[in-house]
């Protein structure tokens, strides 16, 4: 089902008008008009889906004659790098939490399941960061299995964009929320892409343009990666939910504890996809040219933030001439992120339950909703 912006706006009357929802609008990076006309109705529709799941659970309990324990409902937000996934996921988290039926809404980014920069360097995948093979997919699937089985206090690793790496020994705990929002590039990708990517690209020779990634790794991080030591960032970004430092022995990792090579050598087949655990998926769509410009704009935002945070990964580029920063950023887009979008993200768009198509100003112009 397709809805134009004008058609969708009429559903704003169904949205929550609580004080908490109003606060979410004011505290969001999204324009208030966009929140009011697009995302509040979207949150209202997601709440309808929550209630439908609960009614189905109650009907199943009545049929079986025994209680079916509730487990978190999972919504996912995906799309290209710089498409606004984190911003929209955070906004939906606030809007859904305004409803009395879903007061506890947690948010987890699949970026936390990226292999660390040191591990990517060891595997020869530094230039493939963000591609399917750069993620610990067995660990992510193990996390989702635990969530959907109703386990309490499930640990998820945390990624810090300021340091451009996974935070060592730091996790957030997801403790049986009403709703879990999963934000990431790879939530609609089949698991086979991960295994195939590892077999094809891991330990491959460095590409001719390997200097490109010098823009994205500090000298100290490269030296630590070469020595097999993960750099411990001094600045820990704020995670969603409860974050804490946990030792290896405190977290049940399951398949996450295996190295990628050991997992592939074991001959184990993974039949599950991340999408199998998601109740409703949202894909953020826009033209490739617009996303490329947003990627450049976002990197300048990171550069501005680095002026206030000397520990930021981007602080090293404050002295780089602007034209050189633009050139390198565009190279990263054209040689890494755009191919990833074309090869691994756009082909998954049709798997989404909801597609939001935005113009160059981040204004949603069309919504596509899969028929139930």
C-alpha cells in the first residue's frame, strides 16, 4: 500500500498527544513538523501492531490452556549510512514510550556487533567496514535469540562513533523491555552474505586505494591493530539503556566467542537471518546522490563535535584543509559506502514491512506499507 505525504498526514489524529510525546518532539533532531505529520502517526501504527501481537498471544494462551510468556516485540530501522537510522530510531523510542502500553522501550544498534578495528585489521577487512562480513553475525543472532526467548539482562556491545570503534569490555543490558528497536545497516540482509563475504574478502590483499582508509584510522590505532592490541578509548559514549563494564566470563557469548575463521572451519551452517527475529522492519530510502551529500554533511558534524572532544576520532582532522577533507570523504563514500548500498542494502529494501522515501531535505514524501 502506498501513501503520499498528504495522504499519510491525515493519520496524525491517531497519534499520542501526551506530554511525553510532546517532549519527544521538542528534544528530537527531526523537524517538529516532520515528527508531527510523519513519525507520530507511524508510532501510532506501530502501537497498533504491538496490540495485535498481544491479542494473538492471548488467543494462543487460551487455545493451549497455558500461559504464553510475553517477550519483547522487535522493530528494526535500516537503510544506508547517513540515512538517519539512529535519529529516527531514537525518535521512535521516545514516541512509543509515551504510550501506556509500551512504557519500556530499549534501543540497540547493530554497530556494536561490528568486529573491532583491531580484529578487522587482523582479518584484512579494514576497507570492508560496514559490509556484511565486518559484523559478528553469530553474536548478533545469539543476542536476538536470547531476547526472543525472554531471557533477562541480555548484554549487547556498544559502538562509539566518537572513537570509531567498539568499546572494549563495555555493554548495555536489555532487560525484557516491552519493545526493542534494532537500528543497523544489516537487519534485512541474509546471513549467507556474511559467510560468503568472509570467505571472499578475509585476509585478501590490500586494495590499490588502501590509503583511503588512512582517513578513518588514527596512526596509534593502526599500530595497535598491527600488534594485535585493541585500542582502549578514553572517552566512552553514552549508550542506550543500562551500560556497564563486564568481563568476558560474565557474558554468555555462545557462538560469539568463536573467531570468524574457527566458525567457518567448523562447517556450521546458520539458517537464521536477523530479520527472522524482527516483528516489523522499516527501511529509510532516498536517492543515492542525496545520501552521499548527507554523508559529507554528517562527517562535518563529527568534525564540529571533535572541537569539543579532543578524544574524538575526528579530532586528528581538525587541521586538515577543508578541500582535502571533502575529497577524502567523497572517496570513502564512492569506494566503500556507495558500493555497500548498491550491493547489500538496496536489494533488501523489498523485504521491509515499511519503506519511508525522503527528499533531499529529509522530508518523507511517500510511505510504502506491506499488506498483512
